[in-house]
C-alpha cells in the first residue's frame, strides 16, 4: 500500500513540475513579445500616409525619418491641410505643419518614430492620436542645430490631452 501511495505522490509531483515548467516557459515567451513587436513593426513597414504642403521641406525630412525607422510612407501633397485636420479631429492647439494617418490613428507634427511605435504597441484608451504641436526645433525633421524642449501629446476627440513623452536636454 505504501508503494502505491509513493508512486501516486511521485506521479502527481512530476505532473506539477512539468506544468510549472510549461507555465514558466509560456510566460518567458510572452514577455519577449513586446520586443518582437517592435522588430515586426520595423521589418514589415507600418504604412503611414502623410498629408503635407508641397512647399514644406521639414515635412519631407520627417517622412524620411519615419522611412529610416521602418515605416512605409505614402506622401500626399495638398494645399488643404486644414480640411484634413478638421476631418480627422485634430484640435487647433495640437496642430502642426503636417498630418499623418496610420489607419484611424492621427499623428500630428514631428512625432518621433519611436513614440509612434510605442503608442502602436500600447494604444491609449479614448485617444485619436499623438501630436507635437507647432514646429519644435530639434524634433525629427526640424534638426537645425538648436534643440528646444518639447512634449509628445496624446489627444482625444473631446479635447482631453495628456503628455505621452517629454524631451528635455536630449
């Protein structure tokens, strides 16, 4: 009888150990997914459509920054940027010199590619997108040798805003 109980306990212990090891392996694999998501974004080339004025060179430089960071860019030149901004719900205080779209996500202004990738990996509830309002010296596409502090703002259709990232002394 003792031999049967010992065999039963040994069998149960083996099952518990295998289940625990399998669970740890699955968790380790899941924790590796965010970094592979970044790689897949860069490798597959997330498509982004950029609406810009035909005369704006900083918008072109920002598009080149995105392409260099793995995005598949489609540039649409237009003289009616305000209509694009209004159609996609960009609040006036979030406006910049160009508007870009990744599906329904709005990217306004000189938002760094890394911030777009981070947002795509972890979208913020009830937001339309990201913005770097104005034309900040030192932001991607605005590299003039001078660097101003700036914030990347997540914004919503109802006007709510929150700081997504902040750049100081970069």
